[in-house]
C-alpha cells in the first residue's frame, strides 16, 4: 500500500517586498513579507503533502523564501513557478514537491484550438487568464503493481475571476454596466472551463493513467463551469463517456473527517458568506467503486480556520515585527489536501455519486 497527499492553496499575492504588482495592493514591507512567507511555510508544513499546487505566485524567489522557512530549511522540497520571474506583474501558478519525485512541468497559456470565444465589446478570449501548470509525474513500479500506470498527471488551474470585466469607457457606477461586465467574466471563465475539459479528454481518452485537476475554480461545485470540467452528466450505463469524467474528492472520500459537513468545508468567505471554490477533482482511477480503480481518496482536509482569523484586522505576528494587516498576510482561501491510498481497497467503501 502506498499513499499520496496532494494539496492546493491560493497564496494571495505572493510577491517580493517593495514590488508593486497591481493598483490597489501596496507593496509588502519587509516585516509583512517575512510574516507572509513564514505563515505560508507553516501551512506547507501543516499540509505534509507530496505535492502542493499553488496559485497567485508573482515571483518564484518568494516561493523559494517560503520553502526555505519550512521544517528542515526546505531540504525536503523542490519548487517551480515557471512564469514568475523577478519582473513579473501577473499572478502565476507554481508547484512544490517532495524532492524524491521528478515531475516534468509544462505551462499551457493558449486555449486549445477551437476553444476561443468572442467576448462582448472586447477582443476574443484566446488565452487562459492564468496559464495552467501541468505536471507529469513518473510513478514507481510498486505504486500500482505490475502493469500499473507509468505516470500521474497533475493540472493546476486558476480560472478567470468573478470580478467584473469592464470595457473601455463603461461607467463603473452603473449597475447595468456592472451586469454586462460580470457577463464578460462568466463568458471567459466558461471558455477556460471548456478548454480545461478539452485537455482532460485528451489526457484520459485511451489512457488509464490517473489525473488530478486542482486549484482555484472561482466557482462552486454545482456551478456550470465546474461541471463542464468534471462532466458528470453522463448516464451510468454510458461507460465510454464516463471513462472521461472527473470526481470531486469530497464526494468520493472514504473516511470523511468526523463532524465535518458541507457547511464547514468552505474555502473562502465571500462578503462574509462561506463558499467552496477551491477543488480537487480526480479521475476514476482514484474512485474506489470504479472498475479501473488503482486506489481511492481516503480523506480530504479543508484547512480554513485562518479565514476567520484574517478578519481580525491588524496584529503583530512575531516579536519585533510591526503590526501587520492579517488580510494581507494570511491567504484568503483555504488549503485543500487530499490523501490518496494506492493499491489497497477501502474496508468500508462509500457509494460514489455516479461511479462506474
């Protein structure tokens, strides 16, 4: 029996101190930067994962500073944020992994052929808002036994936000214009979701290697965009199509945390209301009830206790540091970590929604 732990975390603007990354977000002071990287390092240690898929990395050097402050001064970790050089001013995706793994990374910036869409009053949407980061991870021979899959594919995503996308000259105080701007964001996010679906189909068709798609979807589990990616609409008997489905790890975990309900598994507080927009989706190779299973999702952890803490305002995070705005230091998303057991059947499997 082998185990994998795969986590996702939106870091909230991980950038070097003194760098202006966009209007409305002042550069971090030296103390703020230290507090933020220390907090993220502690979260990485707490996750104790094999892979951590991270979003909103502006500078790879900042990710390096996080890793350096983990237990063991980062010797157990490798990392990459391919597009986050020191001159970067856009949120990028990154990956942390335990050093014994050897992922092969690919950045995907353009929507696949045929996936571009026209956006009202704007240019066509042809690229992901944040380029995807795909990792193909060779698996040891003992992970799934003889004849098992040769690799695991991880796809880190951060879809277009729900923030209104205004056209030039629009009045941002006009409610009708705001509605039109929200429509543009939805169209772009929907196009990106359909493009991810295309990539999922290409990765899973005629291929029995497991796939995990995780990150900040900017939509809840039942939203159309999330469902486009998972594509759970196929009937039970339609095996050919169901082989291409993805399953939300929370729906197929075998040993849910005691006392955790869906109302406590939120990953953001939006206007004070809990929502779940960060997801880990798995292919049927990690669904216990699938005829193609090589393992199963044992447990999902949603680490969201800091989301209420960050609303306290300003607080000194360490002796000698200036009082820091917790809303800038602590991530505004929960971390989600999935424990996957490979090569062993669960003792009391739960029924998976629509599993084949």
